[in-house]
């Protein structure tokens, strides 16, 4: 079982019994609006997740993520949800301030 908990979306829990899956696909399959300006191609960083726990449960950094880390647009605690796959266990994540939608209500 794979699980994503989104802390600042009222601790929303997403549970998947399917296999390894990109984080953004699990989020979208559960009808949660999540920014993805470049169409999930690893070109924009608007889909980034702040990972509070479970970083080791994600797939290794992709070339696109290494690129954005190299130009300081991704920190050690952040991943691109269109690149990172949840491979086991669970992750606790947050939506970044700059990527929040005005039509959605977020918690602390
Ligand atoms: S949607 Fe643009 S980098 Fe992920």
C-alpha cells in the first residue's frame, strides 16, 4: 500500500493499492487540483512537493530535478511531483506557498 499525506490540505490522505506511480498522478487521480504548468514534462517546477517525511520512499532524482537543483529552484527537501515516483510506504508533503491555487482552501 502506498500513501500520500498532504499536510496543508487538512492532512488529506491518498491511499493507493496500485504499484509504483508518479506522485502527481496519484494526486490527480484523487481529484485534487495540483499545479502542473508545463504539462508534467519536468520544465517548470510548479508541481513541486515539499517532502517533510518519507523522502527515501521516492525514486531517485531525475535529470530534470538535478537540473533544477543545480540552479537553486529545488531544495534538498523538494521534489517535482511529475518526476518523482512513490515506490514504497508513505510520504508526508506540503503544497508550496507560491503554488497554491486561489480557488482552493489550505490548512496550516
Ligand atoms: S509539471 Fe512542470 S515540472 Fe512538473
